[in-house]
C-alpha cells in the first residue's frame, strides 16, 4: 500500500520569519514540495511568478473561488491568497510531502477539511522584536506596519489551535525545531503501519 503524502502548514504573523524558515526547510528536505499559493497581491522586487506565487487578477481569483478550486483561501491585508485543491490532492496521492506557507485563516479552513495535515505556528520573540523586523524589511510604509501589528495580536491568539509552536528567536534554532517536528511526524505509527509493517504481518 502506497504511503500517503503529508502536508505541513506553517503560519505566523507578518514579520515572524516563516518564509525564511520555509526556504531553509526546503533545502534540508530535497523531496519536499512547496505549495505555491495564488495571490492578488502585486509582485515584490525579486519575486517570480510561478515560483514565489501565482500572481493573478482579482477577477480570476474570484472565478476560482466560485469554481471551488481552492482547498483554502483568505483575504489578508487587503489581498487574497489561496491554495489550489489539485496541488494538495495530487501530492498526497503520489506520496509526496508538501509545505504550505499560509495565513492562519487558511490553516483553519484546512484543519476543518477532510485532509489530515500537520500545523505549525511560528511566534516572534515578542511584539517589540516583531515591529523591528517589519521595519527592517523596508517593504511597507508606517500605515501598513501599524495594520500588521494590530493584526498580529489576533493571529497570535489563534496559535493555541496549532499542533506545534516554535519561537523564532534565532533563525537556525527555529529551523532545527521545525525539522525535528517533520522527522517525528514521518515516524508516527498511523503513517507507517499500513506500509513498512506489512512484512511483519501487522495491519
């Protein structure tokens, strides 16, 4: 019986460092796929369509929502983001593991779906440090930063609904913790009993 793929959901408030963690995790697990979200947000300097995101118009995004093409989607800071159903379903059936870097609203939708994932929330060391990180990114004006800080409190309150919490105080340490979580998840009895243990006569 073929092993089912696992999807790992990593969420965090803006500036907590989840994108940096995801990039490093992908280098540690060469066979791990990254789910590329669809977004109506404008492309930032250095980003590539189809690599960082699928950049689409609001009209096309709305059509995909109407067609039930998304496993999850959410509006965040005035822009829409979504994960295509086909992306997850194909990977899981092929036995491939997938990494999703998404907002907590999308994570909640996936938690309430029939799909069985692993949910990891990245916390900043504190709110002052979070503000410093947002400012140092030099990508948003003060109004946007203020809005992100306001939203962060509500997002962090949702952390209790995740399977794991990782504080990103030192990036390398946070990456190692996420790596350890992912290794442990692949060894769960429920994931391997129908494959590896067959030869021992166990079901």
